[in-house]
């Protein structure tokens, strides 16, 4: 399978993990790959992406995985995302889960469809005592008009689920251009 590779720019040590199959390269994935050609590319892309939706920057996200139907966002446990008991605040985690879902949707939805979030349902089975990895993942065959339930999970560094849930999307066809 061909991968998208840019010829310009220095290579980073994370180079291979940034590669996405070429046939899936939509705008965001192409941009992600371009940033990943440089040292600290993930960090720079994540900062750039968070500026596009400013509330995402409140958790200082790091996009770990960005590919069709799958996105992972890393949230480092820092003072600014902690609550009064010293764990990662669930609203910060929800923010990371929403970002993962949004980027997964933007890089995956077929060109003739559009999406908008309808609701979010979350459960908090454990405390977020460490860094957090937020994941949104679906199957490519799930993209159909109507309701789409996107399962989301946030895990600590030990793989323990801290927040589980779903984000419900409304999928419609794009209106035809005149």
C-alpha cells in the first residue's frame, strides 16, 4: 500500500508512526503527515489544530494517532487539567474525547456527507490519576445517513478506563451546490 510522503524537510525520529496510507489522505491527514516530517511535528500540529477550536487548547492536547476512522489524543496530567483532589478533571477528559471524535470524523466522513454532534454520554469508572489517552474509533462501514454512535474511551497510562461513553452524531447528505 502506498503511503503519502513529502520530499521536503528533515525527518523526525517518529517518522514511520506518522505515515498514513495514501488512498485515505484527506486534508487533515495530509497536513498531519506534512507536520510529521519535522522534529516535534506532532506537537506543532496539535498546537495548530487546537487553535482552530480554541477550547481544545485548554487541555494542551497531543494528537498521537490520526487516520481514517481512528484518532487518539494524549492529555498530560498537569496542574491546569487537575481538579481539587489532584486527578485529571473529567471535563478536561471530555474535551479530549470530543477532540478525538471530531478529528476522527473530519478525516473519515465520505465527501457527500456531513456531521454534527447531537449528544455525549459518559461514565467515569475510575479516577484519572495519570496522563490520559482519549480514543475515538469506528468502522468505515458506519458512515451512513442518520444517527451514528461513536464509542469513546479515555485510558490512563496503565490501560485502565477512566472515562467511557459515546458521542452521538447526526449524519446527513451535503446539499447540492448550485
